[in-house]
């Protein structure tokens, strides 16, 4: 809460922080703010410097976000190709449903048994796609040992290595798919109950 005196009229005023409500008080009436009109009118005409600051705050973010989609990995080439196809579909779908936030690229990564590794994919996102933020998204169902231990360790190692080489970026590691109604819809579709 801020209180003071308006210099132009000598009227006292009280400004309440949004969401602040003193108990047992009568709501302010329109006429209670008559003395603040000159102050409000001057505030409604921002200076050129303020306009320029507002424009810079409203300008599009320079963040470059990339997703690294991680599966377990397989010795079978055909199995690993599924992740490449999923990345392509995910990138296409993201372009349709995301508003405002742009994903620069989506990179496949296998936890083990195949390339590209998690380190390879994060490096590709940062070095070649110039990512400033990397989202590591596990293509796993449940939070088992790989999710709890192996993947976080590999991500930390990759990030530390790249940052020690001078690459500046942030990252986050998402939760696995888990139990959701959306996944239930996919299972019903696979079982032939829906189209």
C-alpha cells in the first residue's frame, strides 16, 4: 500500500496493491478519485523513452528452443527409425498447435545401444541449431531407473561438457509420459475401439 499527497491538488490518496483488500472497509466510489484525474491523465501519456521501453518489452523473445526426444534405443535399426519418424510428426504437430513459442528443431536421441546419443543430440541442438534453451523430453512411460538415474546423469554430463566449452544455454528435463487421458485415448485407438 502506498499513500501520499497529489502535488497538483493537495488531495490525499491511497494506492492499493492489486489483490490487497483491507477488511471491514467500504468500497471506494467513483468520486473518491476525482482529485487523482490530473495525475491519471499525465500517466496516460507516456514519454518517448517509456514508449521505447514498452516496445522492447513487447518484442518477440530471442529464446531459441530445441527439443531432444529421448527413447531407450535398440540394436535394431528399424526400431530406432521410429524415433526419427516421431520427431518429424512432433515437429509438424508443434507448428499447428503452439502459439507464440517457437520450437527451432527437434532432435532424436537414444539412451543406449544406438546413435545419436543424448550428448550428440544436445550438442547438435546447441552447436548447429544455436539453441539457447534445450528441453529434454523422455519418450518413456513410467519413472523407472532410467528416468530417475541414467538420463538425468547423461543430460548433466552433456550440459557440463558443452558449457565448459563456452556454449551458453539453459535446459530442462521433463517427466515421462505417465498416466493421462490422452494416452488412454491412444490405447483405445490401438485396441480398435475408436477411430
